[in-house]
C-alpha cells in the first residue's frame, strides 16, 4: 500500500442522487464526456500525456451499502486512499454507491489525481 503523507494528492467530489444512473448511462457519460480529454484517457510519461487503453471496469466501480449513513462511512474510508489503478491506467475513478434502504439517497464519488485537474479547472 502506498504511504499517504502530507497534503492529499487526490481530489474527491461527492454527489448525492435520489437514484443512480444505470451502468450503461454512466459508461456513456465517461466515453462521450470524459475520455475525449487527454487527462481522462492518458497518463503522464516523461512530462507529456501518453494515451493508454482505459479499462472501464478499473475506473467505474460499483458498491452497495445498507443505508444513507453508510455513504459518509464510505467517503471517509476512501477519500484519503490512493487511486486503485494509478499504476496501470489514467489517474481517476468513479465510484457508484447504491443503498439498500428504499428511501435513501445514492452516491457518485469521483476521484482524480491533482496533477490531472486542480479544484478550479475540474469544475470549469
């Protein structure tokens, strides 16, 4: 496991939803909206973005928790962790977290390496 010290290098964003989009809808958003940009379909090599094959199963991750309070537990447990596939893919991941409780919200939890997008550029 990578040692985490100092300032976190991964930016995390949590979006609560009444219901998650389907996996197919999320894959379409990723393919059409994110992958055309170098930072989402490449990785840094010798100071430049080098295109790399994106294995969506490594970057679009699905989880299930019991209730809405478990979403906060999920965020706290994952926010400071290193990206799961930083060594073999682009430096981002999207966690789709559904809840089993019927009236609880679901969560999209997006994480990206700070080198790919700072907080302001990521929302522009």
